[in-house]
């Protein structure tokens, strides 16, 4: 009985250590057979997609960011050109048009906050992540939402 318990315990230890070493071990009686696990590369197939911003959420975030700041508080629209790299990071944010220059910085900060919060993914074309250049993103500031 002690011999069977000892063999089972040793078998358990060998099998456990093999799991940590990324190997498959089969225990048959008193013989051990080691078989290496074959690493298989599973390549993720990416579907084509474009980057899309939910402009209502973006405008709400932008308006909320300035509603308590008297020096920049106001209504208006800022049109921003955004370049997003293959990693989904905005590498260039440029003001194209504005109706209120005081809101320019708040618009850029709102786009950055939106991308972080909603984890904007890069565009994909033919299964490959691509750079999106000069994407037009209008940011509307509406203080009537908070009255």
C-alpha cells in the first residue's frame, strides 16, 4: 500500500513539474514517457475595419471638460485632423477649423481622453493594421447640456 501511494505521489510530482516546464508527461506503470509540446502559432485574422468615433459621446466629454471653467466655457465647434498609427495611438492632432479659439486645447484633450477611455483600435485593411491619416473629427461644445 505504501509503495502504491509513493508511486502515485511521485507520478503527481513529475506530472506537475512537467506542466511548469511546458511538457506533456505520461506515466505508465513505472515508466515515464516525455513528449514535447509542439508550439502552434495561431495567427489572428483581422477583419477590415475603419476607425469610428461616437461623436455624441465625444461632444459630451468635451462639453463636460469645460463646463466648470469660466475662462474657456462656451459653445462652438472645433474640427480636428487626427492621425492614428498602427498601434491605435494618435500621433498627430491638428486644428483644421474652429468657431471659438478658446476651445481648441479642450477639443484635443477630449479626443485623447475619448481614445483612452474607449480603447480606439487602429484601422485594418486586408488583414493588416494601417495608419489612418488626417481623419476629420468635429468636436461640438454645447453648454446647454448642463443648465
